[in-house]
């Protein structure tokens, strides 16, 4: 027996995906989405699946950004130290690697937007969508 996904299911899921875009503040968007998921007057397997994926994706991307930013700060701090015992190439490579992490941070942010748009399109098309490269905290 195939599940029927109604227009209300799709709208409820779309609202859930728009909330983190409207509230892009770190951790606040996760809280708003969790509150929406539990307070929403409408529940269905389609809605539950998408909200779980949404929250897992947000938590995972926040962790990825936090780790990238922390590594950027650590490498920037190491690069600013007086490391005369290192060869000249190492003096140059540490700050360059730290600057490369800035690019990775921008890639993570852009990937977040792109994947959320793809998830919205999948919800409109009545498809179950699984985010790539996320940690599934909520099963």
C-alpha cells in the first residue's frame, strides 16, 4: 500500500524547510524547527521524515562549520607564532592552509543552501529526501 502525500503534507514540510532560512542564526534555527515539529497541529509520516532530516542536517552543518572555524582559528594562531625552527615553506603553508579553511566554510554554507533547496523541491515532488553527509542524531 502506497502512502498518499497530500498538499497539506507538502506545505507543512515546506514551512519547516523555510524556517531555518528565515532564522539563519546559529542554534536558533534548530530550536525553531524542533519547536515547529512538535507544535505543528498536523502530523504524518512524510512530515516526520522531512523534519527529522531537516533537524539532523542543521545540527550536522552547524558542527561542520564549528569544526572548520575552530581549525581556522587554531591554524591562524599557530601561524602567528614564532616558529624559526621550521623551514620557510612551512611558515607560508600554515597561514595559506588557514585561509583555505575560509573557502571550506563558504563551501559548507553554499552546500547548506543548495541541499535545502533540493530538499524543498523533493518535498514538492512528494519524494522522501535524505540529506547527504549528515550525522543522523534523530532517528
